[in-house]
């Protein structure tokens, strides 16, 4: 019997599926090279936060530290590679041996050398200065501005403020309080500013609290650069057409509060009648209110600050208001004035940061509520409340809720006219909430 044709055809052989072991042999695994220099491995939560755009690594985030091959431990201010638990690099950071913020990311690239960091530093300083040329252009009405705002300009640990012909530097980390960083900063700032200012002095001014936290040595009191053989560390600068004294060796922060520049002008636009400026410092809000009000009282607990405020008043003799100063504790004075039935048309509350840490936020909110409650009770119907907070641990939503609660307790109807922040020469990074710190609410009170 003849076979069917198909029976004579060769059947295709069935391939045997490769074993799991064979698969592993044939398909190479993808590996990530481990950093050769100093590195820090962080927790998954920290890695996720960095990937989302945050720039800080807290000490509690670090799972392990690996020093450089030729060292037993990480040196203060080292550049280190940040990796996740799988050894995948997340970027290069400046390391601090002392601060709770153990590392601040400077680039998303891994294993950046010090030379590359310094080159990048110069480029970013120049970019920050060019941005200020757009955001806060020099003019007869304004010759003071923040030039560098740390992480907001991709320059962690560096602050630079200009007051007329003086530039004040603050180097706030172990990685930036270094001679090579000072040299790059001085060169770039001098080349950018000196042709415009003619005379220029650059000096470093430490922040005592940060120096303690970062365990930094005191910088030299001598200027980093001066176009004059006998540099003058005092000057007169201008904000919104008003003149202010400046002394590089005195005052808080870098010496003045440039972040309030546009808020000063906005407050003046809404002010009228009799005004009370609580925590006036050197008279920033008070002198602006004096352009519109008939009487202004500035209050501060610091006699030294009020003495400067009075000298600033003398610099602006054209102001129509009757201005005087009171040395007193803000809480005690408001309590006393409320009991005495004092009334005002405009009140400014601009206290120092109540919340220095996250744990202090709850007590800070109580302090803000008390100040606002007493101020609301003292405002005449139709009056204006300008209330501020510079605590970054108290977000805008919480601060607004506190003012609303105070309004409810005072039985006052409060309309929010403006919710403002820092001037644009203090830009914020959307993925770094800590750079959004200043809140200024301008309210009408019925």
C-alpha cells in the first residue's frame, strides 16, 4: 500500500525550550558601575524625593557612607556621589559632617570632580547675575537686590546680596566656605558688576547660627575684593525711591530684608490714616507707609535697629507723615494697646521667623494667631492689615488659616486683597518647598 505523500515529508524538528540556567547564561544582566570616589547610599524614600526634584539629603536618609579609596572617612565639604540602594547614581552633592542636611545636590551627574564643580559654579554665578539684570535692574529708585539665592539659583550654600556698591556674601556650608569657591565668586561678581558700579567692595559676612550648625571657622574680616585702597563697609542704598543706611558689620541676615521690596510698595498703596508697624526693624515698612499715612508708629525690641530706622527717616525728609519709634516687645505692646482701646487704620505685622524647625511649627502658629487677633481687634472698620510670615515651616495655607481663625475670634469680616511672596530676585524652586518661605497677606477689615 502506497504511503501518503505527506508521510514521506520530513517533519520540522521541535526546538527544546532553553532552561532557566541557559537563559541566564545567554542574556547578560545590565549592571551599574559603582562610583569609584566617595559616595552615600540613601533610603528609598530619600531616593524618590531626589528623583521628584528635591535637592537635600538629611542625615537620617543615609544608609551607608563610602569614603574615597585613599581616605578613612569623608572630609568636610567633600563632593560625594549619591546612590540608591541598587547603587544607581542620583547625582553629586556637597557633604557636611555636621549639619542635619548632610548633603546638598549640585548636579544630577555622578562623580563630579572639584574642578568640574568650580567650572560649573562660575557658569551658574554668571547666569544668576544675568537673571538679576532682568528681575531687579539697577536704577535710581532701586540699587539693592539679591544676586544669588542658594538652591534657587542651583548654587546650594551661597547667598549674595548687593547694597549699592557693596556685595555681601554668605557661604553657608562646609563645601562652599572654601578658598576656591571664594575665588570664583569674587572673580565672576567683580567682572559682572564693577563696570556698572565703578566702585565695588565684596565682603563675606557669616551667619552665626549657620556657622555653629556647620562648624565653620570665622571668615576673614578683610574684603575679598575692593576697588578702593581704603574700602568703606557702609553705604546708602535705595529701595522704591527711599534711601536706607547700610553697614556691612551690623544688622540681621545680610543687613536688610530685600525680599520685602515689592511688599513694601504694595503695603504703601493700601495704607492710610494712622499706622502701626510691628517689628519694624530698620523702618522698611514704616517709611513706605509714611508716604501715604499721616502718622506712623514703628515698634521693635531692638534699640540698635530703631536707631538705624531713625537715621533712615532723616535720609527721607520729604515724607509727609509724623513718624516715631517705640522700643518694646510686640506681644506685650499689642496686649497693652488692645486693653487701652487704641485704634489704627493700618497695621503691619512682620515678625521674625517663629518656626526655626518643623517641631516649632505648632507653637509658631499660636504666636501668629495671637498677634493677628490683637491687631484685628485694634483696626478701625475699613482698615488694612498687612501680615507676614517668613517661617518656611509654616506654609501659606496654614498661615492663611491662622489669620482666618483670628478673624473669626475677633468677629471681624476680613477680605483678602493680595497674597504675596518674596520679590522675584528671590525665586523659588517648585520642587523645593523650603525656597517658598515668605508670605505677605494684605487684607481689608470691616
